């Protein structure tokens, strides 16, 4: 499962080794595998940022790890997505909203069970001291409604990174809307706008909107946490779309060692190092002016640096490394969703080895004892990336071996589905016609009575005419 819409099979199904015979699979373009590697590096940075790593490393990766995914989403947006906007919306719904819904409901259903194991408890929580409590029926119902209708209400500890699904979903729809509006403006002024011009225009709109939001402390009504992340996500998507218009013209096999490109990459890395110390930023939900200024710059710098590294890994022939990272990059969604849960395995190990109170396994995101000072963060990184993928591989192997996969097409075949749709449509049409008939009858009755009233008023005025008297 992948987050982005594109035509390249590297993003639609797991990567295959470059040496696989053409008869069984089409060869994958090296340029595309570089993006899978880039996504893998980005998700590893996400895991690092939650692993209790030393502060300076945290500040470094926080600047760009999530923005890279928004830039990639914009990079793979194509003109046909705007033309086939219904299909684009459907894909975003199935690839972002439905996984969010499925996994958020899972964590909601098992929330109270965690308290029996100590993985959640009312003594330890995040570094600021906050904890979660068992849900009563009202809290359960409210979170259920928030998950379904607002893409919020998820478990803040085990699903704390799920805001990403909402931000990318809403940001993608906002980008599509802005793209269509910009096209309409071009048509209205009788100008054929180039893709780069459209991208720059959307970026300018998002800059102005997010600046207004920052300066006045505004919130996007109906969007959880105010919508600042969604505006920033749309801005980053516009940046990725603009980068794609120039990037696709370059033969990177020849340009990777170009001195000007290397100097640019070194400049990006230097900026990230300096900014992580003097003005660190992250894709937080608070609309702060410092974030408005620093985040897009750091995001683009991190994207450029990671993409150059990814292309070097792919081109240099480090096959084991490239294949391994591409494997992770094709499954980033699962790492994103379950790495915080996987951290609890290392927390159990740490609590056992250091003989700490058992309830400390409920610390979020990692056990706070020695956080940022010991080397347990390395184990958290390995577990956060590896355990979700091991679980996924084992689950799929069991499903394939024992035939546990449910064939929904056989249970609910196309003929039955079409019949149900026809019946539902017939019911809707019947109800609409009935309502329309009732409304028409009521309107006709009101009109007749109003006409009769006006007629009687005219007769009264005519009978009391002073000129006739």
C-alpha cells in the first residue's frame, strides 16, 4: 500500500530486484526506485524522531522527515489527476482515509485492554507527564464519531502519528481544488498556464493563507487542530510539484557527480545542521510564525539531500542496500502506523534489564529513564522499522499458506452489487420524487391561497374607491 498516486509500478507493488527476468516482471526504472529509497530514509527519520535519540539528532530529523512525504506526493501529481479528479479523490479516500479508519478503530477497540497489561497506565505517560485513562461509554462514542467524521479522536500514544493521514488527505484535496481553480483562472484570462506556473501560483496562495493564519491565530473550522498542518502540507505539495517540472528534464545518471549539484546538496546539509541548532522546527499543529518561515525551507533542503543520497545509493550499485531500502520504502505506511506500538517491545526489554517499575513500559514514546543519554534509542529504531514489516510479512505468509484471504468478489459478486446499487438508487429516486411531489403540492396550495387573498384584497379596495363615491 502506498501513499502516492503515480503510474510507476515501484509505488504500486513491492520492488523487485533489478535482475529479475523480464518475463515475470517489467524492469523498474532506476529513477523511480530512488524515490522508494528516499521514502525509506524519510520513514527511518520519523522513527528516529520518536526513539528518544539525543536532542541534536532529534532536532535535525524533525525539520524534514514528514515534509518529505508531502513533497513526494506533490512530485507525483500529474495533470491527468486534475482531469480525472473523481478517480484522484477515490484513490486518496481508499489509500488514506480507509487505512486511518481501520487502524484507528482497532486502537479504539483495544484501548481499555492495554491497561490490563500496563502498556498504558495512569501513572506514566509522555515526557510532559500526560497520561491516558480508560474510556467510558461516552468517551468511546465521542472518539468513534471524531474518528469517522473528523479524522481525529485516535489514541494519542499508540496512534499519535495518525494526524499525518488527515493532513495528507485534506492537503491533497486542497491542492486539487487550488489546481482546478488556477486552471479556471487561466481559462478566464485566455492564458495557457504551464504546470510550473500553476505550481508556483498554488504555493503563493498557501504562503499567504498560512501567513494570515499565523498572524491572526486563525483556525480552519471543522479541521482538527486548526488546519495549519493541512495548509503547510498543501504548500509542500506545491513545492514538490514545481520541483518535478524541472527535475524530470535532468539525466541524473550524468548529473549526480556534477560539482554544482554536489555543492547544492552540501549547502542543503549545512543549512539543516545550522537550523537544527539555532532555529529548530517541525510540522507541529501550532500556527507559529517561526514554523511558517523555517519549515518549507527545511523541508525542501531535506528532500533535496535525501533524494540525492537515494539516487547515489541506487546508481552506485549497492544492490543489497538499495533493495533493502526500497523494500522498506514500498511499505512506509505500515511503519508509520505501528512503529509506536513496536517501541513497547524495547520498553519491556529496557524495564526488565534496568529493573525499573513495570508501569514504565507505558511511557510515551519511550521509557524516559536515560532517554537521550543511553543507546537504547538504537534498539527503538531497529524495532520501530523491523517489527511492523516482520509482522506484515508473517501475516501475509499465513494468509497465503492457509488460504485465509476472504474473497469478497465471490461473497459479494458484481451482479449482486449492481443489483443492490440499482435498488438503492430506485429507493432514493422514489423518495426524492415523493418529496418533490409533496413540495410541489404545498407550493401550489400556498400559491392558490396567496392569489385568492390578493384577489379579495383588490375587490375590497375596488369597493371602497373614493372616486366612485
